[in-house]
C-alpha cells in the first residue's frame, strides 16, 4: 500500500471534489488520503498527511490557491502541487507557478490527462499543457505592473473614480493619472474600460 501515490484534493465545490476522489479511487496506483475545501484547511491537512501530490484549485475561501501553495512550499519545499482550475489567465498561471506549483491543468481536461499529469509530477517532472505554456510565455514577455499600479488597477475594476482612487491611496489625482497612463501602456489598451476588461480576462484582478 505504501507504493500508492498518495493524493490530497483541494476544491471548495463538493461535487468537483467527490468526482476527483471517485476517479482516483478507480486507479490501482493512487489513493486519496485527504480532502480540503479551503486554503487554510489544505495547509493544515498537508502537515498531517504529507501527500505525494496535491491537486489545488485556485479560487478558494480563507486562503486562495496561490497563498496555500506558498505556505505549503515554505514549510515543505519538496511538495508537489498541481493546480486544477477553470482559470487560464496568464497572470493566474504565472502566480501559481511562481508559488511553486509543478503542474497547471484546466478543468476541461479529460481523465487521462489528469492521471498522466499526476504520474509525471510524482516522477519529479513538471506538467504544463501547451495552451497554458503559451499564456505563460505571453506573460513573461510583457512588462510587469508595479504594486502601486496594481492597487490603482484593482480600483479601476471596482469602478472607482480618479478622485476616489487618490483618496483611497493617499496620493494626488495627478499621480493617479500617471499610474493609469502607465497601466494603459503596459496592458496595450486605450482606456479605463479596456484596462478593466483585460485585467479580468488575464487574471490580473479578480472580482470577489
């Protein structure tokens, strides 16, 4: 039994979690040893079970997937985590892999792709599908937003005016305009509406 690949499944949707558990239960070389429904629980259960592979959703309550991956990898640098998500924005991919994920799969994949990825990552390799690698390459090639530009962009997405953003961040409206011009240039868009749309599509900002 010790030779089975021990897996933890982390997803806040009960049906998705149960589906993954049922699928893995049909495979002779794998078994699910833990299930978590939020990021904090995932970190706690990882400490207890030390699974060989963790399947991690990105959008989770309490701690999101990237935060949970970061915390687990800080304590257990050899942790092997595969992101399993509906999000294919280049920023989501970049943040997850920066945090230490060894694989990134979209939930539209079939069962064979999932099990192949589990075995590949368990064998010490990474598994990034071509479509995900393409998105990552786009992200790596573009200029990064600064922390303050990200603060401004989040507020643009939230519908805040320049005056409100200036008040929120304790900066002048002129400084807000400078940040917005830089954001538009880096995102390759012409106005605030396009900036907000692009930020959401790429996973730079999420609506809570």
